[in-house]
């Protein structure tokens, strides 16, 4: 079975380029004629994940593997880590700084939004040890095609 | 230079002026332009009429497909549909004088857009008001006024078509009104009529395009503002300097009544400035528009109600067919706003009545738009995407466009889709002309000899078995092979995908030997047969085969 | 044949592992793709390769390779050399191409990884 893999580097605090990887993935999935709803869910998860890495310091990477059945996306970084993952998964809880809020972020929607949009999500993190988020998206039997 | 068919309706490439810089190719937002033979440029994909190619060509080789201005009104009744951008081209001149100038040029009627802009304002406010309750159309709503944006959405962001406000745009309202009210009057008296669109951009060029007119008896012509500017400027000078009021007959109210609102429309932000909602945005410029559309597609900006997009920076007064610098024009507009003020003249109740009757519904449904402007390219499969990634690794990755495609990824896609070959890349071709300098022993051995002496299996390219073998080469890193393999070599590798054939052709190899019992892909064999490059198979390892070849004299230099 | 004899046959330079030059080598593998190495029986072989990444050393360790020759005069980056030194894996560099290197070693009666010539 063919598996396409790609990886993108995420630079910490680079707000100008933040989100570029997710947009590239969105374009790629569009060229495959995938269901637009699926594409949107994937793009949201990618975007939120990318923003989290950019905001909280530490460089990171976004990589994905896609085959006919599913798409797996992994976003990992060597940032400060998440001390209490359960709390972070609650809608509304935010660790965004004032600077971030000025830029329109930090509504506390990051992880909960990712959880809502991915078919499955695993978050591994420890304070001071960086973070790894792994998400799975199932592609419909019709190959995701509209 | 060969004659290439132009699929585009909107622009034309002049081969005699083209200097092969490929700037237009890189600027095209739908990557629709390609160049072959390093000088022949043509549109092969979907052109959306944005005019970027016209804008960026340093040699002036690209222009809008427009009509001649000579014979306005000679043997027909000429009606001018005037874009408010025209008023911004003559700082200090009143709009009514500009319209009069047009009439002196030969236009019987000059239709100003103000009336229709106001109708659009009311209809839009009404729609958004109702949508706040029903939420039927998804937020943010997108302005339909710039036709390039609508086509761009149909081509690259079709999932966003439901966001486009389904209200008839002012220019379309204007054309419809003229066709309903003015033209029948002339047809009754047997006069021929021609509609002239005076535009700041090429979006309504070549009316002979498949996507226009249902009424073939109305001749429609598109003129760029820069086409009529010299003549018009001359007439306006006369009007400014004359004391007497020239005889000038107008019939309809909308021939003379430009308002401040109308002139504001020429600027980016002009559409939403006077409308009745807070959460709106105005974006101008092609790159900016695309970036925002990508973000909307991702689900951002849901809290914005209405976004005005213009693909020309600063709005329509930045259009590629304007005559005056956009900042000068902008300042002229700002002065006009101060002069005229921004009041409306039409009443809401009247417009509402027509709205209820569905008078302002768009005529083009999303399905129709996709049919007209949607991408005609087949969707890619995972396998093709994988191939594209692999092909990209062979390329330099500097997006130089020397191959005639806008960037390396698109070139790789063209190769996978079969419309380009690896050899079209100038960098790769250049590499392959570097010859190796070793003194080699003269050996007269053909591929057929190798097959027999080593007991190899011929799996493709048997018409090339008489090719001379001059050297041997081992390796699996394609980029290295492409840079170093000597001409006339037999190449030992375990790689089996079709790029090996392209590489073999590039380096003018005698044959490929796939070692270790590996099997090349079906496509590889087909390609090899096409190119006449023999592919041989052996179960032995590269070490073994290379060793035996070497002992037969292949690849040995004079010193050995 | 001894590793030192291989160094001579390939007119190679020793990058690291000078103290292992008396190693006996009987088989040879030639490849740029590491998965290929892992698929064969590479215990104690000499590996000819054009790939100069750290993966080469790791694969060589996993597969039990005896020594690595970088062909076409290539030299790996320092981190690769450091890792090899740490793992006691000899690295040498030959100016010859992989094809010629195979030819020369074949002449010296080394066999392929499967023992055949």
C-alpha cells in the first residue's frame, strides 16, 4: 500500500510563517480530491498544533503519513512541555501570554479543538520534556473523495 | 516560432516581443502558463483574467484581448458601460464632464454605475440581515464584485463557493438593465447596437469566449481604460476650455449622475465603507487574497460577516488597464468623496420590493461556475503524489522556471502527468553534457555480449541490445548518478522505479542492470521500451556483477 | 584478505580504525541504500557505499559490518566519524568509483555477501 510521508519544520516564535505547513497540507489534500470536511478537520488540527508550538517556545516539527485508509499526523516540539494534560484538554483553559492574546490567539481552544476534530488523539508531554501530539484521521471508504 | 493555440479568452502573448524571462509564468495564480522552446509562451491551464501576466511582463509582450477603438458609433449605436474607476483617471475633472467627453467620442449613451451600486448596497445589506437569522449561507460572506476573485474561488477553492454572496454584481445589474430598457428601443427602430464595457482590467475581454452572451444580436466589446484614455483626454480638454455648453442629449437618469459613493468603489475598502455592518474586511492584492482564502478554507474568520476582495492592489484603481498611477487616482477619489459626500438617493423600500421578487439573484450557480472555471486537471492519487515527491528530489529546487513551468513542484507534477520530460530541466540537461575524462581502454562490447556472458535476463528495451558498452557504474543515489555517470556505461542498481529510465536517457547510458534479483516496476519497463534503453535483470549482487564486468575489461582504465 | 590489504588495493585513506587493520574480511557488499544491507548477511563484511550519513554507521552496527569504504573519494561529516570511532567501526575512503572498487576487490577473490563470485 502506498504511504506518502512528509515532514515540516516549525520555528518557534515565527508568527509570520506560522500555519504554513498546515496550508501546504491542505493544498496537498485538495489535489487528492479529498472530502472538504475532512480536509478542514485536518487543517484545523494542524493549524492549532502549529500555533501551539510557535507560541510556547522550542522548535518543533509536523509530520504526517497518509495511505488509503488513514492519515496520521504528529506534531512534536522541544518546548516547555504541558504540566497537566487533562487540564489543557478542557475548553477555555489557556496558557497564552498577554503578547499572544494581543495577536488574537489564546482563546484556550487549541488542544480541545484538536481533540474535537481528530478521530483519535494522544498527547504525551512532561514539564521540561517537550510535547508530542499524535492524531489519526480515518479516510472514508470512498477514499475520502467527494 | 510556431503558432500556439490560445485557450485563454483574456490575454494574448506577442511572440515577437517575448524575451523568454518567464516572469509571467511565475506570476500566474493558477499556474496556467507554460513556455516551450524557451520562447513560445501560451496558456495551457485555466486563465482567470487577473492580468498579473500583463502587469509583470517587462517586455510588454502580454496584453488584454481588446477591440480597436477607432470606429466607435460609426455604423451602430454605441452604449458605454462606465466603471467608476474612469472618474479617478482625471483628477480635478467632474464626472459629468468625463461622461460628456465619452459622448463626444461617439457613444450615444454613457451609463454610470452609481445607481446600480446603490441597489447592490441595499440588496447586500438585506441579504446579510436575513442571513443573520437563518445562517443559511456560511460566514464570512465574500463579495462577488470582483469577477477574478469568483473565478479564483471556482478554480482553487471550490468549497468556498457557498460563501460568495449570491447577489448580482453591479456591473451585471447595469448590463442587464441596459439590455432590458435601452436596447429594445433601438432594435424596434432597426438600429444595430453595440455595448462597450470600459474596464480597468481584462476581466471582460474577448466576448467571443464560450462563457458569454446568450444574445448574439447584441455586439459586446470590451475596452481597457488605457485604450480610450488619449482620445478621451483630448475631448475633456476641449470641454474644459470651451465657454459654450455643447449640445448634448441624454435620456436616462443614470447617464449623468455620478455620486461620491460610486467613486469610492474604485478603491479597496470602498465597497464596505458605506455599508451597514461592523465586522467586515477589505483585502486587496492577489497574494493577500489567496492567503485569506486559504485561511477561510481552514475555518478561520468565521466571526467576520463580509469580506471585500480585490485582486488588484488598492482595488480597481490599481487595475492593469488603468491609465493613471493608482496613488494619484486614489487621491482623486478621496477628493471626490469630500466634494460629493456619501448620501444615498434611492430608497430602501423600492429596492426591497424588487429584492423580494428575486430580481437580484445571481444567474450563475456554483455548479455553473465550477463548470466554467473549475480546474480541469484530474485529481492526483497517493501514488502520483509519491512520484511527484520522488521526482522533486532529482530537481534542483530553485524554481528558476527555465523549464517553462512556474516552479519545481509544478514541473514535477507536469512530468508525472505526462506533459513534460525530465530533460526539459535546463540544469539537468547541462549536467549531462559534462563528459568524464578518464582514458579508457578500447573495448568493443555490446549489451548483447553482456547478456550472454553474464547470463542476464532482458526485461525491456531489447531493441537497444546492440548499444556499445563503454564503462560501468554502480549506485542507487539518483542525484549522484545524474551528476557522475559516464556516457555509454552499464548502470548497476537495485532501484526499480521509472525515474531510472529518465536518468539513463539523460546520461546516455548503454543499459541498466537491476541487481540482487530486484524487479523494476511495470511503468519502468514500458518507459524503457519507449526509449530503447535495455533493462537487464540478474540475481547476483552488484559486487559480483561489477567484479565480473571489471574482469571482462569494462571500466578498466589504461593503467590497470 | 586483511583490511590493510584492502586499503592498498583500493588506494584508500584510513579515516578511523587504524588499530583494526589486521581484521580478516572475506565478503563484500556494495550499496547506497541501507535497507539493502540489512536484507543481506553482512556479518564481518566490507561495505562499499556512497552514502555518508550517520545511518550508515548505525546500519553497519546492526548488521555487524566489519568495515566501511566510502567510494568516489567521499568523506563523511565529523559526527559520523565520531560515532564510528566510538563503535570501533573502521572507516576508509577510496578515490575509486564503486564499480571500479568492486572490480578490484573481486580480483582479490573476495566474494559477495552470499558467498558467491
